C-alpha cells in the first residue's frame, strides 16, 4: 500500500493516563493500512524558518475500524505531541500514510510475545484488535508493558478481555507510587523471570518503544537461542551516546 496524503478530521480526544492521550480521527480518503503501521503527521510551521515538520505515530486502532486512533505521549517541548494535544473534535490536520513494515506475520502454530515500553504498546493494540489476529490467533499471547509508575499502564482491561486463547497481560512498573501489587521492576526483569517453562524457541517476539530496552531484550533473546528471524522491532527513540 503506497502512502498518500490524508485530510484528518478529529472526532474524539481522550486523556488515558496523566501523560498519554488518545486522538481519534476520520481520514479522507479512507486510510487503508496494516496493523502495526504508522502515520506521518504534518506539524504546521514548527520547523526552521516556519517550515512544516513531520512526526511519525503508530496507529493504535485496527484496520477495520471507521476511526483511526493514535496513542500519544505528551512530551514537554515536543512540537508534534504538543500540536496534536491542542486538537479537539472538528479540528483538522494533514497526514501521510501508511508507512512501515512492522506488521504481524506470525502463523497460528507459534506463540507470540509483545514487549513494549509506554506508548510502544500502540501497534500491538492495533494487531491484537485486528480481524486476522482474532480469527487465527497464535497458540498463546504474552503482552508485556514497561512503565515507570502504575498510572501509566495502558489498555490493560481491554487486552485482557480479548477473545483469544491463553492471553497474558503483564505491566512491569519500575517505580510504583502506591500499593502496586503487580510486577515491580523493568519489563526486561520480567522477561528474565519467565524461566525455562516459556517456549522460547517456538515464539515470535515483537519489540516496540525505548531503544535501550529493545537492545537489552535482543541480547537476552539471543542468549536463549532465539533466531534473528523470530525478532521484529520498532524503535521509538534512543538516548544519544555522550560525545567523547
């Protein structure tokens, strides 16, 4: 599917955590995409000399839906997230889509492990809500989300309720604020705790979010003997290395 320009009309704005919001819009022409792909949003006048910028956001909704949903973290000073945060129903913006090859390709005789940090769960939500996934689900699904505190846990009830076999959702909270009774630690800590009972070599792994997390997970999976062909990734950001 070739990317094309879209006129996007906002239909709903929803704050889903203290720092994350969901923006739902209708695209003209209708956006045809595969679960896991992303849209490039045009940020007017935010570039050098007043030029437009483009920022990429994974689509969090399934391809079959009428509305397209984005799951966006509000970043202080971020031109893209701050622009989208101002949009409300009736506002319009320009986008180009679809982009990306981070799509769900696993057959039904494999296990699947989705591993994300923060809004990196967005493409996984799109995949798990899509008709192809639900009609021919994998043998089991493990959805791991790493966040700093429990107020940032996303889509837990919705994913746990999916009508697919052996669905497991785990929020790994590294710095809980209150009486958090779930897993305490990073998402990579939980992955290590899964032990030898997990079918490591019979599963496909989809990684999305913090680049440091992805690098650590790939090292761990390599140690387990997982092949490169079984690991799929979408890096949202990496902390720059300090200059020598």
